[in-house]
C-alpha cells in the first residue's frame, strides 16, 4: 500500500497543476473583448463670415415659410458585442486536457492495483508451496523416527534377508534426499532461531542415521558369534538415544515452520 501511495501522490500533484493551468487558459480565452470606442475629441472652430452690405431695394421679398417635416431620430439598438458568439467562442481544449488527465489517472491506478494484486497472489502461492515443502520434510523425519528405525534395528529381522536389505536400501536413499532438502532449507532460512532449530534437526538426523548404520553392520558381522551381548545392547541404546533426539528436534522444527 505504501508503494501505491508513493506512486499516486506525484500523479495527483501533476493533475492539480494541469487543472490550474487549464483554468487560467479558460479564463484568458473566455474574457469578453474590450468594445469601448475610443474617445475622439474634436474641436469646432468658429468661423464668422465677414459682413457684407446688401444693395438697397424697394421691393420687399415675399415671405416664405418652409415647413420642416418632423422626423423621429431613431437609434438602432444593438446588443453587447460577443453575446451571440459566447457558445461559439468557448474553448474546449482545457476541458479535454483535464478529462484526458483524469482518464489516464484512473487507468494508472487500475494498473498499479492489478500489479499489486498479482504480486500478492504470487507471494501467497510461494508461501503455500514453501509450507507444503516443509510439511513433506517434517513427515520424512517422522517416518525415519517411527518406521525406519524400529524396523532396521529389530532383532527379530535378519539383516541379511533380501527383503530387509531392499527396505533399508530404499529407506537410505530417501533419507539421503531428505537430508539434502534439509541442508537447502537451512541455507535459505533467514530467521536466526529457525536456522538454529533446523541445524539441530540436521545434526540429529545424521546422528540417528549413523547409529542405525553401525547397528546393522554390527549385526551383519557378528550374527554368527552371539557371544557379545554387551555390544548389541550398547548399540541398541545408542540408537534409542539418537531416535529421541531426532524426535525432539523434529517437534521443534515443526513448531518453528508452522507445518501441520
């Protein structure tokens, strides 16, 4: 959300500048022109004709009376200049610029929101995959503790039996792969406490694998000489100890990862 605000604030500032500039342009283009006629002052010069003497005549001129027809002086009425052309002279360019800026702002906001939702969806998907991966490793560790170890160290099973050899070979390969995944998880982990817990689990897994290997080798080499019961008991006790250590470490790692 902070990135979205940082992106939109400059956009709205630019939009405000465009709107202010458009308003100034509109005010300049829509102002009525000055129609005041310039005043012209004329000075009338009085001219007085020189008097002339008319010759004396005895006949009196007839009186004539000229009638001047009455004419009303009409002054044409005209409206204020520019009233009829207000709609035609209105400048639509600033309005178009503002509308285009608003449309562009809406499109940009929609694009930013879409990308943010896409990033959130990708992060959620990555988180789900990581949780599933952690759960698989936890299940693998639990399988080593509860299934592999009891069967591999069971004195009722002959370690030379082909079925037992096949079982241990498959289990050993899967546990080697599990160990590699656990090493990768430790390297990618950023939380210090979780890293320490994962390291402890890795050491516990190595300890149990080594104890089971030693017990199987002891049973394979001394199966024909059962005169060393102390060695068998000591080996089995070590396997039990390493098994409990891995169980405890697995529970701690499950809690740290939040895996079910």
